[in-house]
C-alpha cells in the first residue's frame, strides 16, 4: 500500500528525495497497511539531532483498543546522523523545507519518502494548473476518434 501526499507536489518544487524509517505503534502499522493515513498538511522538523514528522494523520486501527489515541501525534523519523546533518544544513542555508511525499511498505517495514523542496509562489501554482489542463485537452484531442 502506498499513500501519497499530492498536496506536497502542488505546494513545493521537489529538489531531492530521501527515504526514512518511522517509529510507529503496532496498531498504526496495521492501519497504514490498510491505507488509513493522510499526509496532507504534514511536515518534517529537525530538533537537535533527531527528525520528527508532524501533523501526519494515521487513523486508529479498527480492531485495536487504544484509549486516548492521538492520530496526529509527533512521530520520530529514523535517519542516520549524517543524513540529518545534511538535511539541516540544506534547510538552513537556502530556505528549503522537508515534506513527506509518500508512506509505503518495504520488506515489512513502513518507510516515508521525504522531499527537500522549495515552496511555490501563487503564480507558479496557477501556471502548473494551466499546463496540466492544456496537456489534458491535447491528449483528449489525440485520443478522440475522428
């Protein structure tokens, strides 16, 4: 199961991609494997020498009995120290952000694909929408039987 953050591709120009592990409860792993998660509005913050995923929603697993479960809790990302240092230096140096792009299963582990990106301006978002609409019209024109 792969859960993508489509909002990140709309709001950010992605320059680099990284893969990280994530620290989850057992019931959260089951919920992610069923596709019950949402990454829109989430972001990564580096505090000290650790990286955290903030505002990612992992909805409660149907059959788990977790009381006081917070679906938007802060989750620790599992990265090497060198990766964290390089991310932090890139974020500080050139006004970049780290956003989660997708959440997926890899060899029975849940992984997060992170993207280092620069925020788009409003006019850039409008241009992207115009290009996408134009591309759809051209494809529809080519595929229509004459």
